[in-house]
């Protein structure tokens, strides 16, 4: 049954996302890596988002796996900094900034770092079913929905 449930969780088709103007601006900027190349901040964000869980899950690749709820990711700052070629402290500062921009919500302890995505309002599965993100938060009036982003892009 668990394997069957995991197969159902992997059939994600699309996200509904809501960003503040500041978050969108930050995603369009670049950061210098430790190997001397510039990488778009959106790359770092989408690297995290690509691992979002859509059903309860325990990632056994971690020494102390956490039971993740839909809309969450477990992260090792050390492994992630090595993968992205940036120092651990720089990665930590980027995560803190993404948290302050409302892109992610960090929950760090001595055991693990778990990330939620309050900017993701939900996702659509292959069957067309929309699932609201249980970790999403109510955003301020200064946010832009994906529909507004498209309208702004077309008007420029």
C-alpha cells in the first residue's frame, strides 16, 4: 500500500503560486557561487521546490528522517551547499532571506531542517484534482498571483 501511495504522490502536474513583488524581484536576481559562476536565485528556489512532497512521506536518505507533511521538504544545509557550490553560511543566509520574503518557511532544529512553501497555494495532480497546500499562509495585499504576473508581462 505504501508503494502504491508513493506512486500516486509522484503524479504532480502543476503548482498554484503567489509571490510578493519583493520575492519575484529576488528570484530574478543572481548569486555568485563558490566556483565563480553566477546562478539565478530562482535556481536555488526551484531546486528546493522540485523535492516538495504531496503526501505524508519519510525520506530515508537522511540519518534522522522526519515525517514530512504535504508541502514540505527535509534539507541538510551541508549537503545542499555542496550540491549548489555555495558555502553553508551563504546557503543559510539565502534560506533566511527566502523565509523573510515568504517563499519558504524554515523550521530548524538540532535534528533536521524542514522547509514549507507558504507561497505555494496548492498543486494539481495528473488526474486534474487540485490539492490545497496545508502549509500555505494567507498573504498580504502586496502579492501577485500567477494570473496577475501574466497580465503584467503581456502589458509590457
